[in-house]
C-alpha cells in the first residue's frame, strides 16, 4: 500500500500498525512496553485517534528502523489535509497583493 500520497494521505499509525508491527510479529502491547509508553497511548496513535509526536517517531526509528522524518512528514501531510477538509475551520482572508 502506498501510504505517502498527497491526494489521500493516511495517518502514519496505519503504516506502523499494518506493516511495521506485523513484520516484526509484535503486538501493540509488546511495542508499547518496549517503547516505554502506555499501551492505550500507542493504540490511539496506531488507530489514528491522536497525532504521532516527534518523540514517538524517533523511538520508532530507533526500535524498528522506520525513518522518523518520513513518519513526521506523513503526520504533517495528514494533519494539513484533514484541517483543510474541516468545514468549521475559519481561515484568514487572503491579503491583497500590493499595487
């Protein structure tokens, strides 16, 4: 699956949950214990309920070899796309070009 696309970005937790952990034959609980974080916190990231932090991205890179920069770029792309799609989000009006 192509996880890094601009048109339909996915939360990086999906990559970790569907590809990284199964590759190592690890459960969410095993990964959380190894990473030193609470299982519910990791589960929330892997299920797209909370954002992936830079710290967690670095921990995942150290533990599993997945590139932290790629994960954070995925998170940023996902967050921007989601924010732009929010109909309740009020954005500033465009500033006119100087004459």
